[in-house]
């Protein structure tokens, strides 16, 4: 169904409340009262066979008894009546419905059957469903309160989409008390029909909405969601809070929403790729939305701090560093100007510490000098009232100075409550975000920077690092097809090597040896020291079973190692196990991990991080969504500690470029073969010049046992949440000013 028919639901002229009641404790009573008593100009019809009238309005036994056309049906009946009531709505020609049924999934006997029936009715009659288990929605512009919340928040330009019923009431209460204006407030409930993506598509083109806030517990269709948010993130800030960062909280979200929450790092990667802002705390939703509405986004993460009190500034710096921000370093001109204009300051550094009784004029001068500095991306002004200061006059001085630099964001922190209340009100009316704690101010600055950074990444023209890249798809396809015919899901190492080599991913020279003599002979040819490994369909991680024997320096150690691996093959009951031999890598380098996994929400994802035995110990890895280009690959790796360390090693500059290429090649492999469930390269050994695979495994999807289905052509494979752009339609050229355009 199109987004267009959502307008009938959110902009109705006639509404029927099925289950409207005179019992003040009932859902039907409260919904009907809210629709009648808060200024909605449309018509509202109560439907209840037990009453002649409800709250003084003539009632109808069934919705089909109403002679007028109905745009929106609000269903507030017991769970066992929902299906027949929705069927009647469809027969009436209703195109929009809200199902109110608190704790819905725990009140029905067969949840999946009920959901299936609701979907069938929705499709049969082209009727949109919000819910079940929805709190409803509010549209302040129309004075339309189709919810259980007793008040309508102020009209504004922020749309709220919330999955949790209980959190809906909390956010609404905060919006009302903080006087935060809303264009829409929508509680999605169980999302049987209307999903997050539908609402983002609708609100994305809504002229009243300038920012979208979402509380998400789970997403079922990652591709649909990504398509929606990527369409509007650059024009309207989308701010998300999603709990479940840790295993225990993720399990709570799973239990509550009834669906798989997904690995949190994958959600993080998806949100970054889409250009949306993810915050950690509920209040951050409001602060970030307000800051984005009032100030320009910072171009970098370098913050200057002006303060008249050391304590709050120290807390601010601690939080800035904790959130990967940078304390701006003043340039020479700024330092000289401060020396000339603020002579009382003896130590010129960031934070710039004014005296406790600093007058408004000194704040004005300091603000202008800091914002003028090219090393400064944003400014935080902290003021603690003294016996001689006037907080409002200081605020006026800050506003006056900041107006000269509207392209750099200014944040303020006026410490205290009653004494600074008037100053805070003034700052807010002048479009300067003001906060009550250093933590809030720093988080807002960092979130705004991340938003700008993510959007710029989407627009960055990547370097074409695979100019003549023509992978041997046929070879890789033949290997997977052969495994399918043999009813195997785990490929042997030689097959994995062939597939990786088909995409230009280098693998260390590897030889299969059939007996002790062949092992010794091969070792003599390739040169000592060598490594022997078992290659068995029974195990994926060889080290856990003692299947990797390293640094073998002579014939005796090779013979003994071969015998040991043969014993392991017997233990594993794998008569088809092979022993492989590889040269030991003697040059200096680092072990990395590169892989692919299937996420239940977002499909295939790519993993990069510290490898070898440290992979599971240090948990230093990042996740990216294919397709990857050079810029995205570099950004993905830059999130890891190992990459940041390697950047400090000048000898590895060329091999880091090689790594970008490896990830882009792997991305192509992932796109071409949805048959791959898991691909694990660990370790990938990085040297000063390049790198190569030392060990790897591939596990195929179970459906290949039913037969191999080739995937070819310019289309969007179902295992990707972001569709790849056909290579033959991509070209890069430069404008007259040298700007690269793709």
C-alpha cells in the first residue's frame, strides 16, 4: 500500500469509535472524550450496541449503520472481537484504523493466527492498521487527539514515532511540560501493518515536520527501514533511541516486543550508514532536536570552552574526550588576540578560564575570538553566577557575539536554577541552546557532529580503487554449486581459497599433503619453518581442537605434527579430513579478522577488527553494511583500535590502502553470493607492503541443500539492506573548480 492512503488515517474528517463507552475507566470512554473535548473540527461517531448514546452523542450498534462515509475507525473492543469488527470496517469502506488493545500479545490465545487474519483483512479491503497495542496518535495542528493521553502537546515541527506504549506517555508528558512543539505523536504498537518505514515516508514529505524522533525496540524489515531513512536523513534530521546495547537489555527488548532485537552493533552500523543520529538517553532526544533546530551543525569535533568556573569545565572536557571529541587548540592569531584584548588572563589555553567575576564585555570578546579561530568547530560557554555578575547581561553579550558566526554552533551552560532562569529563557528565545549540566551540552555537540559526519560520508566521492576489477564469478559459482550437489554446507579450505582468489583476495600458498613423506617433501620445497593445519568439515575453529601446529623447523617436527593431525581426524570421525601445509610468516606484521555474517534484520554484514587469538578477548571490531566503496571501507576500519594504531605506523600506510581494497573486493563477493551464511577470515596477516589470508572458512545457507540457484543481473538481492548501484552506470568527473562528482 502507498503512503498516500495514510493521509486518510492522519487527516480524517469523520471518525468512528467502536467500543465508545460511558464508563470513565474504559479505553473507549477516554478516547471518545479526547476526540470530543479538545477542538477537533471533524465528526465523531460512537459505536456500541449496548448504548443509545455515549457521552451525550447518538450511538450506533455497528459501524455499518452509520450512513456517512468513515475515514478512520478506532477499535477499542476485547481481543476476541477485533477480527469481526475490522471485517465490518472493511465492508464499510473504511481506509484507516487504530487498534487499541493494551498488552495485546499476552491477551490472545494464538498471536500469529490473529496477526495473520489482520494482515489478510488489511490487504483485502486496502485498510491501514495502526497497532495493535497502540496508544494512538496526536496531531496538534488539527487538535486531533486520537490517543489515550489526556493533553495535546504544543504545535511544532518535531514528529515522534514510539514503539513502547508506556514510554509514549512519558515522552508526551515531557513534551507538554518542556513546551516542546510536535507535528505528530504516533504510537506504533505491534506494527502488524504500518511500520516505521511507512511513517518515515509519510512524515518525510510532510511540510509541518522538520525533524523525526523514533523510539525503536526492534525492526523486522531492515531493507525497507533503510530505504526510508536514507531518503530523508539529509533533509530532515532523524533521531533514534534504541535500547538493547547489552545482552541482558537486548533480551528484555526481545521479550517485550516479541521479535528478535538483533545485534546492537549491526543497528549502530545501519544507523550510521543511513545518516541518522542515535542517542543514548531519553532527554537527549529533545536536546538534540532542539539544538539542530537552532544551530548550524559543526563541521568537526573540535570544541572550544569558555568558563568562569573550573569544575564544570573539567567535567565538560572529560565528557568531550569520552565521546571521542577533541579540545580545540587555539591558533597563533587567537592567542595573540586574547593577550591583547583580555590582559587579565595569564594562562591562555582551552578551556579559556575567565575570572569568576568576569564582566559581560569579556565574555563578548572571548566568544568572538574563539569562534573566529579556524581550529574551532563549536563553542561551549559556561557561566556560574557570582555575587557581582548579571547572568542575563552575560547571556546578551554571548548572543551578540555569536551572531557574527552563525555557521558555527554555540552552546551555553548557565549553572544554577532560579538565579539563571531569566538568562536561560533569553538564550532559548535567541536560538542559543542552553543546558543545565556539562554532560548534556557535550552530548548534544557530539551528536550534532556525528550527524554531520555521517551525512558527509554519504556524499563523499570515493576513490576508484578497483579500476579493472573483474572477479571470476563463474569459478566461485561452480565451487558453491558443487558443494550444493554434494549436500555440504561447509567448504574445505582449498574451496575457500579458490573463491577468495577469484575475487583477488590473496591467500598464503597452501598445499594439501596426503602422507608424512609428502608433508616432509613439501616442507623441504617451500622452506622451513612451516605450519601444518587440519582441514575438516567437522570443525570451523581449528585452534580450539589443536588443529594448528606452528613453527615446525625440521623433518622430525613435521612428521610428528602430521601424525598428531591424523589422530585428531580420527577423533573427529572425519575420514575426509585433509592436512594442509603453509610457510610460516617470518616477517613482521599484524593479525586481523575480516568476515561476513547474516543478521536477521539487516542481512549480510561485513566485520573487521583485531584478529588471531585476540579476536574474542579484546572485542575490537566494527561492522559495515555492503555495498562498500573505498570511503566506507576506510570509515568502517577507522572505528577500531587496531586501525587507529596502524595509522600511527608510517610503514603501514600502503598496506592500509591495500586493506581498503580487500574489503571492497569482499563486498563484491557478498553481493554476488547470498548463498554465503558466514565467511570467516582469521587471521588476515597484514605486512608493511600488503597482506594475505592465513586461514578462512565459509558456511553456506541451508537452502543450498535443496539445489543451487544462481543470482545474476542488475537487481537488488534479498540478502542486502542497501541495494548496490550497477557499476556500468557509475562515472566520476570533475567540475571546473576541481570538485569530484560521481
